[in-house]
């Protein structure tokens, strides 16, 4: 191969992308990861320490939200915190490879317990309650004190929206949208009642909003903010 040909080959060779830089792990986080991955007594001891940390986090979140759940029995907060810590522990151990060091390991793990506790408390708040899958009232979305023109426009929007929800959406899309965006049912509660998961519900809600947005835009109306903000 001539020198010119070799130079040409070098010019057309693809340039390797720069490696993605990740934050250097602090010593404490490295110790946590190494200990939790150990297969001997060190690993078991680290798991016990992690569970204790997660239990403290779950107890904190349960205590913070306790005033909003006056119906809980005396022993229920501790049961909820323990269950949340157990589930958070399993989630953290499954996701050890996802930890990138953007924060300390304990801060990263702590959030799992807070999330699990919050989800379980939301579910407990709806325990024994019927999940409303039909609109309970449209009056809540009407703004008082509007000028006559604005009030008429709002009335037209709500009327068109009601018709669209009934006619444009599939029955499943209608149930999900009404429950989540109109009746305020927590998504974790709805997922449990409908035997599905959060991701599937978010997808259904997104598709329903897209259909409604298109339907209203074709009629020269803008989608109301209550549906956009969920």
C-alpha cells in the first residue's frame, strides 16, 4: 500500500467516541458496594446494616405522613415501615450495578425506602375504598368569576371534553384517565386494582391525552390544564 493510500485509509477510519465519564466513587460508597457483593459473612453483615438504614428512612417517611392517615392502628406504622424497608432492600440489591456515584451510596439507597414507604401509605389510604372510574363531577374544573365570553368558552370546552372522553377513548383509556386525572386516584393504587403496572398506566394515559388533544384541536379548542399537568 502506498503512503498516499495509507493516509486515505487513516482519514476515513471512524473516530472512536470519547468514553463516558462517571463520578469517582467516594471511599464509603466503594466499601458499601464491595461489602454487599461479598459472598461471605461480610456480605451478610453489610446487608443487615443496609436494612437498618432503610428501616430508619422508612420510619421517618411513615412518621412524616402519619397525620394524614388518622385511621391507622397503633401497630400499623411500624408494620408499614418494616415492609417498606424489606422491599427497598431487595430493590437496592437488584440495582447495585446501576449506582453511578452521583451521590453517596447511602443517599441513593435512602430514596428507595422513602419511595416504598410513600407507595405503601398511599395504598393503605385507599384500602377498602372504591376506586372511582367514572367522573364524580365536572364542576370542580370550572373557574368562578369569569367574564361571560370566557365562561361560555370554558363551558364549550368542558362539554366537548366530556363527549370526547365518552366517544373517542377506548373503555380502558377512559377508566385510566378518569381515575388518575379527574378523580385523583394514586397511580400505585390504580395499578394494583387493575392488576397492571405504573408503566402501562402512564402509556395508556399518554395515548388518551394525545387522542383528546387531537380531537379538541380539530375543533379549535385547547386542552385544559388539569389534563396537561398530570
